[in-house]
C-alpha cells in the first residue's frame, strides 16, 4: 500500500513539475533528455528552428509540454533562420543569434566553442545549426562529454537524433551559428 501511495504521489508531483507554466528555471528533478526531448516532436519538415526554441521554452518551464504554437505558425517556412528569433522575447526568455559569420578559415571556432561551454556551465542549452548528410539541421547542445565533445539532440517527428561529435561537425563545416537565451533574474 505504501508503494502505491508513493507512486501516486510521484505521478502527481511529476505532473505538477512538467505542467507548471511560466516558471523559468531549469528542470532539476529529471533528466533533460527524458523529460523534454523525448516528449517533444518536430511536426513539420522545415520547422527545426522553432522546434528547438520550443524545446528550450519547455526546458525552462515557460510553457506546457504540449506547446507547439511556434511550429504551427512557422509550418514549412523554408527561408527561415535564427534571425527570426534574434532578440525575441518569448514567455520571459530572450533569444539571441550568435556567430552569424561566413563559414571559412577565418571563422572563430575556438570562441564559438568557449561560448557554448560557458552556456552549458551556467545550466543552459544552446541551439546550433549542424551540417548533416542531407543539409543543415537544427540541434540543441545538451552537454559536454568527459572527452570534451558536445552532445547534441535533434528531433524529426518523434524521432530523436543524438550526435556526440558536435565539435567535429562544426570544424568540418568551417563554423556555424548558434542561438543562446537569457532568462529573467529571480
């Protein structure tokens, strides 16, 4: 009986945690991947950018887990970019495009990596464009592994792609752009 009561209490408290609205602190009680990424879908072929922004909003507990307004508005907009969210505030979270520079031998890759490391150390995630076999895809940098590589996640429908060689991919494409965010000071 105690186990059943405990299980019911855990389900109720988990529901409160995951369905709380307008809280802008990171999810402490659960794993980011399981709680946010696995419960999120990219619903249109070309809605990777707004999908990643929705993941961040969900991670920050600014919106419910069933929030898909950005993708539903964007649909299959093929000419979108991070610029569409640059300096845009959504539910108290302000997004910023960074490293929108030519991808060539002069790209400041070390500065890009340091920016990502700093964001991760502060408990944030970073939206990043990565060149994959089929073109450019949008990922969320989740963490830095013990070997110093970045681990990143992307969604396509309900399928989750995990890359564990983000830095290598950025080097091969001579750089990329990222999107960071700020949350209100509590």
